[in-house]
C-alpha cells in the first residue's frame, strides 16, 4: 500500500463510521489484511488511530493538533468547558482538560487565566505523561504497565531538577496520588509552575480524562490549597454527572 492508501484508511472514517476493524478496512479497500495492518500499526504509533481494546480502531487525539472540530465534537469537551470557565474564574488560574493517548497526555480543552503572567496551553498540545499534576492525575489511575513502557522506550527525560527519573520512585509517587485522589506537582516539567489535578471518570468508573489547575508558583503558593482542591473536585463531580 502506498502513502495514498494510508490516507484512504483515514478517509474510511466519518460521523457514521467511527470504529473499524482491520478486516473491515481491508474489505472496503480491497487490500490484504496484512498490508492494511502494517499501516494501521504505523498510524496508531503516530497517534492518528487508537485501539479500543475490542479489536477496532478509532481516530486518535493527534487530530486535535490540526483541527478544533474534533475537540468540539467530543462530548466531554462540550460538557466540561463551561465548568472549566467557572473554575478558572474562581481560582484565577488556567484550567486544563487532559486525555491519555499513546504514552502522552494531550490537552483536550484549556481555559487560560486572564492574568498577565500565567501558564497557558493550547488544544492539541502534547505533554509528558510522567511529570506534572495534569498528566500524573491520569497516569496514576491507568495500568501500571504504561509506566514500565515509558521507561523501556526511554521516554522519561529530565526537564528540571524535580523531574522524577527513577521508575520505583515514580511508581511510589503515583501510588500516593491514587490513595489521596489527586496529584500535586511543583516545577517537575517547567520551573516555577505549580499544578493540581484530579481524575475524571465515566459512568463505568473508568478514567477518561484529568482536570487540573496550573499557574505560577509565586501566586499559587499564596492561595489556599484546600480551596483549590475543593473547587477542582466540585467541578469534576459536575462534569461526571453528564458522562
């Protein structure tokens, strides 16, 4: 299959066809399954397709980099955004909605602070999965094999002196996050940045995203941690009512 055929795999998806097995793709394209699978594997590795763990593939979050249409058509984004706006207004700092995709955390929605000095993010921005509360409030509640894979593939890099580079130390940190139900980080990925994050679950009690507050250390240290966590949890609970 040529590059054109790879693009034809993506063209099979539309509003009515959101999931496809390799066999279905091969049938529609009149191509051998083995050939189709090689391209599907490459698309999955690059984040353009995601495995639903039931034998089918759907479009990946990588497309958020190219278009906000995917974001606006995602139910959790539509549900979350107004609550995130209120959260940012109440706390005065940037709020982020993050999802897991192929060993990374991806920003699905962001409401940036109105402060002149702030931490900003964009829809589709990719973040390390192993550092920062926005990401670790996802990672702590995912399968532990993902942590192993991050280290096996050499993806864990030093960003600051506070980045956790030891696998056992990271696993212990994630265990503590899981026990207390929220993540906190200070300067793990970017110096001078503090963040708090909580997991978001769907009706099956499966983690699907994280909600976080991020801001400059100098300002967040002056704010009440209990109030920040309470606002995060209340906002998360409101979002979960619709999932």
